[in-house]
C-alpha cells in the first residue's frame, strides 16, 4: 500500500502544480500601472538623462576647485665672453622650485598665491645666493565676464537642463501609464470578444444540429445543412482569430510591464460606464501647465540665460590686476627666509588690462543667434499652449460622444437579441431560412462587439483627457521626485 500511496501523492502534487501553472495572473489596473512605472525599460532608460545632467552640474561646479601647481627645474649653462680679446667662458647653474595655489571667485575674479625659490651660481659673481618670493595676485574682470551669472553659466545651464529632463521623464512616464490603461482595457475588449465568439459558435453548432435533425425528418431541404455548416465553420475561424488576438495582447502586456514567464493575464478591473463630469476651463488651465510645456519653459530659461551671458561677452575686456609680494635674497636659504619674513622688502602693483577686438563679430553674432533661439522657443511654447487647448476640447468631445455611444450600443444589443429570437421562431415555423437566422445572429455578434468597444473607447477617451491635461500621474497617484535620478548618479562608481 505504501508505494500506491506514494504514487498517489506524487500524482496529486503534479496535478496541483499543473493547475497552479495554468492559473492566469490576476492583474488590477493599479498593479499594472505600478509595474510599468517601476519596470518598463523605456521609462527606466529615460531616468538616466537627469542623472547624467546631475553629473554635468557637479562637473561644472568643479570650476571652484582650487588649483595647485608646482614646478622644478635645474639649468647648467656655459656662455662665451663678450670680450673677443680674452675669450674666457662663463659657467652658471640655477635651480628652481616653485609652488602656487589659485582659486576662481564667483565674481569672475581669479585669486592666486605663489611661493617661488631659486638658487643661482655664476662664475661672474663671487658668491652663490638664494632668492625667494611669496606673493598674491588678483585679476578681476570689470566688464566682460564679470559677475556670478557669467561665471556660473554652465552650472545653471546644466541645472535647468536637468529640470527639463525631469519634465521629459514625466512626459515619458505619463505616456507609458496611458499606454498601460489602453492596453489593459484592450485585453478586456479582446477577452469579451472571445466570449462572444464562443457563444456564437455554440449557437451555430446548435443550429447545425437542429437543421440536420429537421432535414432527416423531411421538414427542411438538404441545402439548409450546407448553410448551417458554412455558418459554423465561419465562426470557428472567427474564434481562432479571437484567441490569437488575446494571446498577442497578453504578450504586449508582458513586454510593457516586464512580466517574467508565460503566464496568462486575467483582467480584474472593469472599465467605467459612469459619466465623467468635466470643466473645460479647469481642464484648459491644467493643460497649460502640463509636462511638455514645463519642459519648454525650462528650455526658454536656458535660452534667456545664455542670451544675457552672450550680451555680456560683447563688452570690452577690462580687468583690474593687483599683486603684492615679499622678497628675500641671501647666500644661504635660511638667511634668505629670514629676509623674506622680515617684511623689509615688500613689492606691490596695481593696473588695468584692456582688450577689445575691432568689429567684435564673433561675440555679436553669438548674441544675435541666442536672441533668435530665445524668440523661437517662446513661439514654440505658444504653439504648445494653443495645441493643448485644442487637445482638451477634442478630448472632452470624445468623452461626451463616447458616453452617448455606450447608451446607443446598449440599445442596439437589446434590439439585436430580440430580432434573433424573432427569427429563430420564424425558422421553427418555416418562415425564415437557416441562412437568415445565421445572418441575424451575426448582426447580434456585431452589436455585442459595438457595445464592448463603446465602453472601452469611452475609457480611452477619459485616459486621453487626463493625458492632455497632464493630470494622469496625479490621478494614478504616481509621484516623481528629483532624488530618483540622483540615486542613479550616486550609486554609479
């Protein structure tokens, strides 16, 4: 008995595993949207753009990193005498060891400090000596390149570009969410169509069976069997096409949501049939602040910033240059340092450097091109805003029409069902042929399909409205924060 019990347990386990594998994945619309937001490859790839701009921001901030420099050299020379009558050469040796530190300031100025040391030995001089200097200098632009805006232009462009890329990411995510909603309800549509095709085939087979019985009884001519068989075969083809469409749509959702495995998908949430109350004025106001328009406004900020900076670069280059230093000189390095630290040998200077290219064609045309870019971007924003208003109006009309089509499709199905019942009764008393019944039944299939399509189309119209107003992510409770992109940047090594 033990082997039999063991075999039974194995069979039960295999049966349970096969049933579990065959069970479809029950998927709610909320869960589908969440999976797309987290796993969709296009959405994930788009998030890398703001992360790259974060790298640009930090790279451009590196202009404020202090710059340390150091150099050393040794020189050994032998020079001929200037007295041709006594051609005695002169030999000399020198050693240099210098270090400096420079820093860019937000005003556009560059401040630097330097510590220079040299050792000199020459046959013409009776002794060797050390010479050192400790100095600081400042170069401050007074016209061109002056101020924080000109100094940090690349930082600000990268920062605004990052904000624009986040808005572009929001647009991509919103379009993906809209696609999920449409594909989710499309699967519902195709499954309902499949059920309609199954019922239609069952009815056609029933009509075929009844027709054969009536022909055998001599009530109907044999020709009616051909009509019934053709109707059944046609519906078998329709059923196969419907099954293929469902399988293809399941694969679409698998790819869109990045669902692993080959599980079938079962729709949980049904499309809504209630009327959506919409305010056109409120919807237009929302649409004027949707993601793609905000992205263009960020681009306009970039263009305006660059225009101001290019205008600054058309000015003459006038810079204030100031420096001060302490000098030491003696035979030994220690004595040289004592003189340097005594402050007895200071030196300082102050001056102005001026330059201006005659004609200044490069700067002038850079400025003009930037002005043109700014005006172009402003027109593009106006075009987007006007297009958004039209999109809202069209979406509202689609919702109104879609809701009415549901009511019309419902009535059409009722009439088609009543009409089929009437033709079946006529066929039973010989007043209608089998072909007539099949044609009327085909009309009922069309009416059912219209009813399903009307409900799905109405929900797609709602999705479209929320998409053109930019509120779809808010409706689906999806919130994107800047730190999502920053994490990608931070975790990259």
